[in-house]
């Protein structure tokens, strides 16, 4: 992130500064110190906000720089300087929205349509036969393994939740489910699935 810098060459071209408010030509230099202090203090927080709006870190830096430029231009019009973060965040969001709207979408003509080929839907009767075979194989598992497989894959509980329900350790659940899945893979009735 870069901030505007007043170089010694540009200062040399101007006469010495009168007291703040005495001449409107010098107001930007007087307000620059408070703006600079604000950017130093709040820059990292504002950068995190900018990075949350865009995936590319370089784009985030550009976005924040643009928002800070808008803030600098409006510095005197901002009545409540305690609300500066909100002002800059709104500038970030508005700038990013403008970028999205201006984004050019390229269209390319091609010989083939990009839509996928129509894949026939599975036969419901075959799906039911497979479901029944799977359930019969699960029912042939030992009681403890069956309970763990049902809780993990039919009830969609985590390993920790399954362990808690059954009053066993997570490691026990992992090993028992692994053995049960091995038995299901070897079940001859499920051979067409493989």
C-alpha cells in the first residue's frame, strides 16, 4: 500500500505555509498529517477488508488505494472523523461494485455447444436394487460396526458425535468403521457396484 508523499521538490515550489485556514491553497498540506496518521493507524485493518472483497492481494492494494484517495479528497467534508472506517469501507465496497459492473465478459464463438451431453438418468429400479443390496450388506455387519456405519453414513454424524452417542473413543469409531467398510467392499452381493 502506498500513500501520497509530498516531496521536497514540490515543497520548494510553494512559499512557506501560513497558519492553517489562512489560505485555502495550503489546506491540503495541513490536513495531510491527520490523514497520514489515520492511514498508518488503520491501514492494516482496512487492508483486511479490501482483501476480503477480492481474491488477488495486488487488486486489494489497488482497491484500498482508490478508497483512500476518495477519502482524502472528501477529508474536509467528513463531519465525524470517528466514523472514518465506515466511510472508507463504503468507498471500498462502492469501488469494488463499480469494478464488477465494468468487468468485460468475453464471449467466444465455437463450433460445438458447451452444454454437456445428455447423460441418461439412472433407472429407478436399478437404484432400488442397489439400495436394497447395500442395506442387506450393512445388516450382515456385526452389531457394533453396523451401529457405527449407520450413525456415520446414514445419520451423517461426525466421528466425535458417533463416539459420544455410543460411549466409545473416536479412535474406536475410526477403526471399527474402517473394518466395516472393508467388509462391505468384499461383500459378493455388492460386486456389481465396484
